[in-house]
C-alpha cells in the first residue's frame, strides 16, 4: 500500500512535491522566538549571508576557497592595513586568533595574502594582500556594493542610518572590539 505522498498525480491526490510544498507553507509556531533580539539578528544574518553568496557568485567565491562575509572582511582589513599582525587583525574582525588562523591559512594557500616575519619579533607575522588578493578584492567590491543595496532595499535613508548606529551600539555594549 502506498502512502499519501506516493499516490499518483493522475487521480488528483497529493504527489511528493505537492506535499512538501504544503508542509513548507504550513504556519510554524515559533513560540517566543519572534520577540527575541538574538533570534531576529540570526534570521537577518542568515538572509544577509545567503544574499552575499548569491550576489558574489560561486565562481568568484571558489577562487577564495569558499568566500564568506568574514573572509571578505579580512581582505578589506588587510588592504586598509598592510603589515597588520594577526592579533590586531583578529580584534578588527571580532574573532580570536585561533579562529582566524585557518582562514588565513586558506587565503595564503589560494595566493591571496602574504605573511612576512617582522624584524622586531620573529614570532610575529606582518600580513598583507598579495597582488592576486588586491585584484580579487577590487572585483569583489563591485559585487559587495550591490549586496549592500540589497540589504537595505526596504529601508528609508533614516532607517538605514538608525540601523547602523544601533548595531554598532549593540556590539559595543556587548564588549566587541571590532567596532
């Protein structure tokens, strides 16, 4: 005997695709989640991340070994601060050095960044973009400009300014050094 989702489409009954679509359309009780700031920030972050990947495109992302907004931030900070050390870079992106190291390793492996030992402390590396990294960042910037427009498309100029101000204030109040 076939289950409801396995019945044929010819007799007017549900097909697997129609059943899945109906299940997705079903209203989900989210309990107290919609009133929680963290939940709403996370939902917005997921939507922003998905749009970033969509706008940047898979071919450009693969040239970085999997582009993420976080890796884009690393490229921007390295471009703006050539010779920065890993400690200052980790503070700039708001992650600890142990989290940052694998991303830097991947960027170096892709030929996008360069590490040079500093003369003052041979244990410390000065980080900078390679010429390939500079070219990739320039290409990314045009895509990111479109992505940024998408993020705030439904907001007025005043709301955009308020959103940015409040996000920064929130990060500072939680002790972020990245702001």
